[in-house]
C-alpha cells in the first residue's frame, strides 16, 4: 500500500524544530515555528487530531466554569484568544448564543453578575452583551426547554467551531509556511548525544518504513501520551499527566428545537453540561472521569452516558431515551497529575497548560484547551528559542489567517471549507457525478471525499468519516452506511486494490460499532 501524502523529508536536514504530536498544540506549534522561518518537522502517529483534539465540546470560549473557580487570568487570556481565533478563521468559528435556564431568582442574580464580569473581561474581543430573558422570551428561543418553574434565562455569547476541521486547516497553513508534516508516523525512540536529545526515530505505520530525523529542539506535544515520550528519554521519569475522560452524546436537534445552545450551570456532581447545535444535530456533554489508562480510541462508560442523558432530561421537555442516541464519543484530557489530595478528583487537577524543559533538547507542553492553542504555541516556541540558542524571531500568529479564511463563503454545508469552497465547486463542474450525496439524510457529497484525499491528507475511510466530514461523531449508523462508497472513492484516489477497500470497510465498521449506544447496553 503506497502513501499518497508521505513525502518523506531528506534525512540530512538538521531541523530547528521537531514536533511530536498532531493535535491542536502540536499543529499550533508547527505553524508558529514555521511562520517565524524555522525549519520545522511535525510527526503524528495517526491522523491529525485523531485523539482529544477532535473530541471537544466544540466551544471556543473563555471558560465560564473557570470564572466561577476564580481563575480570572486564565479566562481573560482565553477570551482574547477566542477573539483572535474568530478573526483568523472566520469560516470555522461562529458566535453562538447560550442560554442558562433559571428556576429561581437567586440564580438569575448570580449568573447575570458572573456573566457581566465575563463580558467585561473580554474587552474589545467581546462577542456580545449578556442579559436576562423573561420566561416567554426564553421559551420562544428554545421551545424544547422545560417550562415548569422557569423564571427566565441568562443569555450570553461564546464561540462554536469544528475542532477537527480547524486542525486540518492549521496543518495546511503550517505547510504553506514551509513546515513538513507527516501523519501515520510513530516515534519509536529519541536520538541522544550524552544526556541531550538530538532527534527522533520513526516508523511509518502504513508502510513500515523507518527513518531518523535530527533537530536542535524536540517538542513533546502528545497530549495524554506525553509520558511515553518522556520515558523514552528516561525510563524512571514519574508520570506527568493523568487522563480525564470527557464523553459526549449526539441527539436529534429537535430535542431543543433551537439555534441557541443550552448551558446547564450545575449538575449533580457540581460540573457544567452543554447542549450545543452542531452540524444540524445536538451535541450534549461533557463528563469528567479520572482514568488510569489511555488510548487513541477511548470508550465511554455506560454510567457516563446515563449521567448525560438523565441530566439533560431534567431540562428538556422531551426526555431522551437510549434509542435517541445517534453517536457516543469520548476524549481524554491530559491534565497535570495531582501530587497530593484525592487522586480521583479532577477538580484538583490543573486545567491550565504546563510547559517544561524535560531534558536538554526536549521540551514538553501539555494541558490547556483548544481556545488557547495559539498562545500555548507562542510560549512553547519562545521557550524553545531560548533553550536551544536559536536566533530570536518574533511571533506572527496573532494576525495570521488560517487556511480557508474568508468572512463569507455563502450558505450550505460547503461554507465550512471557506475559500476552498470554490475549488470544490470547480471539481464538481469538471466531474458532475461527484455532486452525488453520500447518504440521503446528509448533505455531504462525493466531491468532498476526493477533495480531502487530494488536498487534506486523508488516508483512510476513518479519516474521512471521523474528521473530514464528522459523520461518525454525528450519526454512527449513517457513517457505516457511507463507508462502502467512501472506500471506493478513496481506493481510486490512492490507487489501492480491492483487498485494501474490503479491509477499510471492515476496520471502519468495527470502529463505528463503538460509537453506537447499542454497544453499551448489550
């Protein structure tokens, strides 16, 4: 099987930056470094954003929850980054209206006061002013919300986005700035000279080929996998992160029948829950469950799914049932491990990012969230420049447009491609048959599969249906229905054979079964 996108760099390049990890943080760091003019290589063991970075609650936000915890500085930085992200990727980041339902007058005062502070902290990056809405106004805007005892709601504004698609667009931008990016390339060892890390050894997980790359600084941006890289350097290294699982379920949008999002400010375990309109469906989550293990495909626990559904049922007019769940997906947050106290309390584990020099030539970045990916990358590159003695070059990403950036690319589902939309439409004109839908219940068309294979580094059916079109995360059964046609289109693009196509369908169907709620209640 050949690699369509594995343009392996020459092995005699002495890279300035070698970045391990193709999630939000790694891709952001690659873009920052490349845009400053540094020779930059990024390797990712799977597809870009395969892990946590495609499994978020789809919010670009300052963090109302962190405001309640008194972390003013974190919120203020995140609100600025929220504004910059909308400015730099307007085709992907939308302003979203959120409602917090209030069933007593004390809640009205408490949340309006807190969100007024939230607005003030945003300053010139504000998305809009929070205000109280009456019971009637609330029910008009969100007919599916529970009316009994409702006093009204607090309306506030935050951002919404498609995480995996932003990751792909950041990857494309990094490449345009001169970076080399390799997906399906696993680091098997660190190269060392004495105590100093000088590069990486890798294996192509599709072809099995191996390579070595040398660099002046190696960045470990592997999320919940950071400890594996650290132990390659020193097997005695103590664990730096503790994974916390966040689970989401997807329902029909008819449960709230609204373009606005719902924020449940306090669940039975003292957390928050969101119900967000996303790709014409309703995304509900998340949980916060400490785990001792991690994987690229974490599985939700039945009790987590039941918790989300029962909590939502307390706020929806129509109670969601097991049969209503279209997809269940999980993500693992790489939280800084606690050093004391209750090891099972994720409330005690830092949400902010941590940036450390792990060894001479090795820097580790972990934690944080999507909204602050750019700031984290800037801080990482600044530290790396100082540590490796590189020539200082100023960060330019605050006002750097992300690939596809355009204020408007029309209506319809192709708008998410931004400025690439016209190129996809040209592809359709050249091949009219590619306008055929992949599924009768979804707007996605065959041209998008071809486009993603040729221009977005998609290698597998999973890459297409999980992270380019997002169907697996929206409706797992529909994704299984689409898999044969997607496999056929990819097979042609990759010049693969029938055995590859058959194996791709089989592999994807097995994966998709884990996103069906039926699998949890058997």
